[in-house]
C-alpha cells in the first residue's frame, strides 16, 4: 500500500510540474501567435503580390476576349452576315 501511495505521489509531482510549465509558457505562446498573425513574412507578401498580378492578367485577358467578340459581331453586322 505504501509503495502504491509513493508511486502516486511521484506521478502527481510530474503532472503538477508539467501543468506549471504549461501555465508559465502560455502567455509567451499567446503573444507569439499574435505577433505571427499580425506580421507578414516576405514570402507571404510575394505570394500575395503574385496572386494579385495573376488576377489582374486574367481580368485583362477576359476583357480582351470580350472586346474581340464584340468587334467580330460588329464586323459581321457590317458585312451583312447573319448571327450565329
């Protein structure tokens, strides 16, 4: 019985120590996560800029294709050819 009691005390000491370490390091982890969320790394900024450029090029491409279709329709109407 004493051996079991002694083993439990030693086991609880480890749990208490671990809990104490978790409590002490929690504010550091919270602040670190907040700083990480508030700042942007260079690679994240590069990715964002690349995404913006791709989206801009896609919009320009769609607009160019739309203009080409409109010009083709106008040419077809001027030539007197029927629409599709």
